[in-house]
């Protein structure tokens, strides 16, 4: 599961847990992005902070782990590179790429999308405020196996990292939207507050 994870929140964790259960996955690897190419207009918190928050949030689940593949890569993050790296590291694994409905909708803006389907099966999960369908992919999916993209309904959590950042910037609580350890990490590192670490605006 790739993401900016700025910060990681319970929407991400429920999505991962639901897909792991539904597809009987051995492991879910969270892969925080390096420099997110689609988010270059806003400042993103330092990769190390996003990585550590992801580690804190996933540490208690034996099936969850975190990969540095994207944050240690010099260039901007493309999902195809992430999947190639993961395939090299786990040559015998069947890879599934977990995305929310919004990310799935923009799948065709990703690079080398045709190769993406060769590297992994895609699982789109429902997300409040976004329509979950693959109709726009139909033309491209015609020549793909039926399970190239699966969409599943998961418990709806209307949480976004943007809203968490906005709340932290305004001094409002993020308790229960993100894991407790992440609340404490945000506060310890002064993330998302004006003049704090890594960012100047919460937008
Ligand atoms: P931002 O508001 O900064 O874009 P975000 O909450 O969308 O943050 P990302 O790191 O961009 O989080 O998302 C990583 C992945 O998790 C994406 O595939 C996204 O669709 C999915 N996702 C994020 N929040 C939810 C949610 N509440 N329910 C389901 N999927 C989610
Ligand atoms: Mg997002």
C-alpha cells in the first residue's frame, strides 16, 4: 500500500486490514512515497518523519511492515518503480497494490500503467466522498485478466491526511483519527504547525 502518509491515519489502517483479510494476504507492506510527483505543489513533511509515523502506526500488527524503497530512491516516486523493487525483493510473491477509490480513479495518470497490471493485482477500496468504480478503465482492462482490478467496500472512515494536517495546524485534536503514537509524534516533532518541522502551510 503506497501513500504519502503525511500523517498515516486510521483510514489507511482499516483499508490495509480489510484487504489483507479479504485476500488472505501474508503481509501488507506500507510504502511511504519519496518526493510525491503529484503533490509537488505543496510541501510534504520530511520522508523520515512520514516513515517513522508509519512504523509507529503499524508496529503492533504482525502482518504489517514498512518499506523504505520509495523514500530511499533518489528520484520521484512512481508506482511502477515501487512494484518493480518489491518484486525484486519478493520474487515468489503475488503482489497486490491497495489504493483508495480516489487514487484508483487517477490510475491512468500513473506512468506505465500497462506494466502496472503485469506487476500486481490492484485492489480499490471504498472511500467516503469518492465514487468507487472502474468504468473509466474498461478500455484498458479489456485485455487484462478479470482480477487485474478488484473493488471492495470497506467500513467508511471519512478521514484524510489533509484534514489531520489542518486540524493540527489549528490546534484542534487529531486523537482517534490517527493512532495515539502518531498524535504524540506529531506533537513532539511540531509537525503541521506554522514554523514547525518540514512544512509552512497545511494545505
Ligand atoms: P492527503 O489528504 O494528503 O491526500 P490521504 O488521506 O489521501 O492524504 P494518502 O497518503 O494520499 O492519504 O493515501 C494513501 C492511500 O490511502 C491512497 O490510495 C488513498 O486513496 C487511501 N486512503 C486514504 N484515506 C483513506 C480512507 N479514509 N479510506 C480509504 N482509503 C483511503
Ligand atoms: Mg490522498
